[in-house]
C-alpha cells in the first residue's frame, strides 16, 4: 500500500511488501497429464520423408522425476517390509518358545 500522506507532503513513498508464499511443488502426474492433453509433450520431426513424434526434453525430465520418486517410495516400502518381517519372525519364535516351555505345565480340557 502506498503512503498517500508521504506523497502529499513530499516524503518518500513506502510500499508494504507481503511476505512471499513458499513455492509449491507441482504434482508431476498432473503436469504430465496436462502436457499430453495439450499435445505439448512431443515435437514432430521429419525423418526420411516421415513425420516422427519425438518427446520434448521437459517431458522426459518430468518422467524421470516421476520414476525417481517411485523408486524412492519403493525403497522405503521395501525397508518397512523388511523391518516388519523381522519383527514378525522374532515374535513368532518367542511364541513358539513359550508354547514349548508351557507344553507340559498347562492343563488342557
């Protein structure tokens, strides 16, 4: 907002600056879909009297980013699976040990 009193009386103008919002990461899947819908993901090139669709470098970079994100999620899920499987096997072995130790002591009816 401009300081009108400063302008009227010869003072310097002051402009209030809004804090900038942090940039949001765009969802690569939506960006890729938008490029495909608008047809801006390929460029047509003439090769040997034939028109060939060649993907643009931006499109290839977005595909690469999407693939990298998917690989990172896969690695995280594999790590989680390994931890859960290890914990499950530990609990299972403890239960089997308890069953063996209580085998002759529990009266089953």
